[in-house]
């Protein structure tokens, strides 16, 4: 009986890992641009709130570029997502720049 229980747990863990792996593989070409809604200052770090979430193809852990026009402003990492909203932490900020509402976040990809 214990052996059967352990087999069920192993199958469950394997299935969960496979579905998690499939969820992480996202075609970034289908990800839409996310507008910056606001930047909230907290005691620990500034949080960038975005006007798009996982319905737009964004996933937790993705690194995004924040741009204004043709200028690169910052890089952020997505830390929390809802269907139509997201939150990110700032990884890098260009000297003399600040993130503002209306800036655009796009998933950072390698250029081929």
C-alpha cells in the first residue's frame, strides 16, 4: 500500500513538473507591449505597475525593457501578474532617467 502511494506521488510530481515546464515556454513574439501605469515607491524598492498581465502573454520572471520613444529607460523583472495587470521590480535604470506613466515595457529578447 505504501509503495502504491509513493508511485501516485511520483506520477503527480512528474505531471506537475511537465505542465510547469510547458507553461514557462512562451513565444515572446506573441507578447504585447505593456504600458507603464505608475511607479509606486515602497520602503524596500520601487514597484512598476503595468497595464497588461498574463492575458497579454507576460509571465513571472520575464525581463522587460522600458522605453520612451526610441530611448531605453530601464530593465525590469516581472514579479506578480494578474490577467490584465502586472508588477515589476527595477533591475537597471539608465543614468539620469526615471520610469514614468506612459512608458512602454516589452519583453527583452536576444537579437539574432
